[in-house]
């Protein structure tokens, strides 16, 4: 978890894509870290895109209405497209 937090706190990129394709499930701690990083991105005019969430993770993002707050791309290629 520490390595994940450290990666999320890096803000030297204009676009940050978080590839969720290998994430089978997510808990509230992870969701909180993603939302906190999203807030930091907005403060620095950077952009966060979540890419390729599994159906279970996509359902969680929808249930928590985080999908209305964040940009979610169906694939990594779509997230990286201009």
C-alpha cells in the first residue's frame, strides 16, 4: 500500500493514467487515495484517468458515484488517447 500511495502522490505528470485492468476488487482505502489524488490533480491542473476497471471495480465506482467525479476509460489505449 505504501508504494501505491507514493505513486499516487507523484504529481510531475500532466496526465496520470491509473491502469486498473489487473485490479479484481477495491476497498474504501484505495478509493479514498484515488479521490485524494484526483483533488491534488485538480489543484495543479493535471488530469487523472482511470483505465480498464474490471466489472466489479466499475460497479463499485458507479455505486459510490465516483464515476461522476473521475474520468474512466474502458481501455488503457482509450485513456492514453488525446
